[in-house]
C-alpha cells in the first residue's frame, strides 16, 4: 500500500518527542515535509529525522508539498488560521488540543472541514491509552452497571514553558485548557459523551498572572450522573498525578491505578486484567494509537475518533466553566 504522506506544522515538544519518533517507526506513513518559524529549530529537527522538505512559512508547505494530511502542533492562537488554510488546501488535519481558543473559532474550523469533506481530528491522547480503551469496553458491557459518579483530576507542571502558554489571549486559558479539557474529555468519552446539564467551577490564581493555575468543577449530567473534576499546576505534589474513579450501580473502576470491581450480593469480585503496564508505556502507546487511528480514518479503515464536532462541545463546556468561575454561580450548558 502506498504510504500516507504527512506534513507537520510546528516543531515544538510534541512534534519532536512524540509525532516524529512515532511516525519514523511506522511502515505505512512518512513525514514528507515540516514547517517551523524558527529556522535553527527547523533545520536541527529536519536534519535529525532526515526530512528534506522544510519551510519557515506553512503556507508555502501547503502550496508546494504533496502531503495527504497535516499535523498542527503550533501555539493555540494560530490553530484557527492554519487549520482553515490546510482544509482549504484539501488536506486532512490532526490538531493538537485544544482545537481553538474559543467555541466560535472552533466552529469555523469544523465548518471548513465539512465543506471540504476532509478528516478533522483533535489530539485527545488519553482516549487511546490501552487501559482506557479496556475500561470503556467494560463500561459499555454494563458489567459494573450504570455509572453515576465520576471523580477525576490531573495535577502536574504546565505542559509548556513558552511565554504564550500562560497568556489567556494566546492560549485561551490556563490549567483548564492544558489539563482539564483532556480529563473532561476522557470522563465524557468513557460514558459515551452524555449531555452536560450544568457546571459549577471555582478557579484559583496562585502562581500565574492572568490564567488559572488550579480549577475545581462539578458537572451535573442530564442523565442524573455527576462529574467532579480538578486540575492544577500549583499543588505541591512530588510527581505528576492523573486519576479517574468511576462509581457505578454494580461496581467500581479506576485508571491510574487500573482497577475494575463488581459487586455481587455481599461479595466484591476483582475484574482487573492481570497484566498492568507502567505509566510511561501507556503514555507512549496512547500517542501511537492516536496516530494510527488518524491514519485509519484518512484511509477509510476505521471511523473518526475525537472529531471536530466533539471538540466544539468540549469548548462550549469549557466556556461555561469560565463563565461560572467569573460569575460565581452554576451555569447551564
């Protein structure tokens, strides 16, 4: 089968440490071209991965390079412009989260994807963790019954040390945009994306200036289940800590650590798969599975996972969270 040709726009941490190494190990895809405004970084990275087509202007890449798809891993403020230009050029697009800074920006991107009949996928790698995929299948079989209370959170340092990352006008927000949106997506995806009725959020600014570095939210879903979510860059913890706990009518399940229990009468049965992988390996596989899913969607081998439409809904919820924090009241989504 002919290789799928990829162009990568933005050669920051995610491109260098995740996408380029992963694609280099795959047989059915190749990175044909890259674009990066910093010329020294462009040449250093392109040399390392033996990429001949390199551009400082992404529009030149779109005009000259014969790629099938584009991966966008640039600062969030540029996502809208680059994604729309790529879709106009009839390229399939994978955008690193978040899709855009706002619901309105994302809506325009999704519109162009539909208009040009191209795949638009948003990088939500937590869905592609092997343990998360197993957990979702268990929930779908009703083995532990209907979930009614989900508690989830992520505490770690900011994903980037770049100055734009903590400027609201460029990033779209703080820890909610960095970590909260990922953990919220995972919780919703595990539940097959139920509709959220209301959200109540409290944000805190301790070590940043104009974006939140800690956030706590409580979401009421229309099926009467609830989600409690927390994310922070500033809590004094020794190591990064991510978790999701699912309480269901017939049992309990969690990720990090991965556990599944079912209650039968007065007994609790352990349904946890015997083989457990370490966190680093799960993280690595999540990105490998994500790119494979994107390629499969492009070539018609599997349905699109993590679509632009789902990203639109996440941004609608995110904006309700910020509104709730600002107005100090519960907000209808």
